[in-house]
C-alpha cells in the first residue's frame, strides 16, 4: 500500500467516524484522534499490507512521520524502518538525537 492509498483509507475512516451516530457529538479533534488510532491499529495488525515487513521484529528502529500542516486529516506516528535504506546512514545518530528515529523497544 502506498501513501496515497493510506491517505484514502484515512479519509474513509474519517468519513465513517463523521457519520457514525456514536461520534456525532464529538469535536473535530476527537474524531481525528479516533481515526489516528484506527489507522495505527491497522498498520500494526497488517504491516505487510502497508509496505512493511511481515515481522516487525526485523526492524531495530522506527521513524516518526507527520502529515503536512495543511492536510485536512493529520496523521502523526511511528513506523518501523529499514535503516539500510537510509541514504545517509552515518546520520542515524543525528536523526535519533533530533527525534526523527528511535530504537524499537522489544517486549521482554
């Protein structure tokens, strides 16, 4: 699944929340939070559908991604990333320091 498909799914989720009788009294920010949680759950439950490896255990780091400020639906979150695909691998330490990357904490 590419970014456009993910955005389309987020919009679909948002419209579902928007017209859902149980959420009609919620404010806009609350509805967006519900959509963010739903999309996060979908990515966690089916990472391979979203272009991630089937086994997230393969990843050591995750990267923060953020929607553009003008996007109607803002989705911020962390996604596992293959650091071998980072062109400037020597910058990984710097990326961690600025909060763009973080080490994935393995469940004990």
